[in-house]
């Protein structure tokens, strides 16, 4: 992975809206959390990998909607 193409994302809701609490950044926890769902389960990958996963998730949501 190239460092300039890396993104941080929420592993729970897949959002790219990641925030860092500076007061907690020096603790055992790095202070990063999702600004959408507030999860602290943050992942890192290339933007291409994130976009591919987002497309897979979108197709899964559509499939669920079609089967209702």
C-alpha cells in the first residue's frame, strides 16, 4: 500500500468521517473514532480498496431491498 493513497475508515459503518480526540491521542487508545456512529473500531486501507468495499456494500443493500 502506498502511504499517499491510504484512508482511515470506520469498520462498523464504513464511514470516512474519522475524528481524533487530541486529549486522548497520547493514551493507550489513539483517540480516533467515527464521527457518524462513534465507534472506535477504525481501519486503514487504500482508497481503491475502500471504494471497492463500498460498491460491494451498496450492491448488498440493493439486493436486500429487492428481496423485501
